[in-house]
């Protein structure tokens, strides 16, 4: 797998005049829709840090691990409790709840309208993080697009909304009802090298998503990681890899 390298290797190549070393980011999965993204300039972004197991009484498991550091920026796709309201060490973190365009120390953050409960009215936000050419997208909740992925008009809308090339995409694969099969079709419409499933209520959902990804596209690779270290690469057309990140313990 070309995209993940040991920390010793990632400083070897320079991009002349732009940045002193090959940019890299490390990603840890905090659980449900929450990721901790650590940039090699020392900045950190925390996404969708919701309340752990908030809907467990309905049979939905969504553990979110405790955080021990103060993130520089916290992004929220929306204010549903599985995405918002988790308590973390906070000493003036910048909090974003879209629509936003923010730049901080080489990190550009932009939002794209996202559709959870309607195909026509956006009700949350996808976040795009661009760090010196490394493009990461956290889709937020886009389940209405996922559930209607077989509709040609909706497919066109998905491709139009997410037309850029991404290095990493975080894809929600669970909803009130089972959507893992459609989430796999949806994920293959997003032009991303690394596909990371999120927002699932059971491990069975996650495993089904992986199986379906492998069936739907024979060139997709699959790996499990404790955390992912991703370095900048000019080649945006490498093969898709589904990376399942273990929950931080
Ligand atoms: Zn949600």
C-alpha cells in the first residue's frame, strides 16, 4: 500500500518552494463520525465529536472515545447528538458548524451542503480539509443521497456536489434503516483514494459494507489500521483502498 508509510520515510521528498517537507497527516478514529486529524505542522482537527452511545436505548451503538488533548479546531456537520455535544478538553478550540471557509497554518477548510433527511433541502455540511495538496473530506450525514443512489438524477447530483478528487473520504454507512449496500455504491461515486467507513451502529454493518465494496469493484483493496498516516502524492488516480480504522482506546 503506497499511501501509508512509516514516520521515518515521510520527510524524504520536498516540494520546492511550497512547503519544507512532504506534507502528511495522521488520522485516528474516535468513534461513530468522529476523527482526530493531526497535521504535521502540529495542528489538530477533531470532527463530529458527539455524545458516546447517545441512541443506545434504541439499539444503536455509537461509542466515542475520550479525548485527552485540546484540538485546535472542532468541526460539526450538524447538531444531532451523535455528532455534537461530546465533552472534550477545550481551551479555546475554534468551533465550526458551517457554512465556513477558514484557513489556519496551511490548512484550508471549506464546506459543501449535505443532505440527510431531504434531497432538496440541505440540513448539514460536508467538510473539506485541504492541507498542502492533501484533500480530506468528511461527508457528514448524506443518507438521503445514499438511499437514492440508484436514481440517475441523484447520482448526477452526488457527482456534481463531490466532483473534486480526494485523497481520503469518511463515508457514513448506517442510518435508521440498513443502507450498507447503497453506501457501497455511493462510496464508489466519490473520487477518493482511501475510503474510510464511519457512522455505523454495528460491526455487522461495517463488515457488510466492506464485502460489498470488494464485490462491486474488484480493484478495491482493503486493510485495517490502528491509525492512518497519509502523505502527499501528486498521483490522484491510484486504486481505491477501503481502510477501516480501529476505534481509539
Ligand atoms: Zn448521524
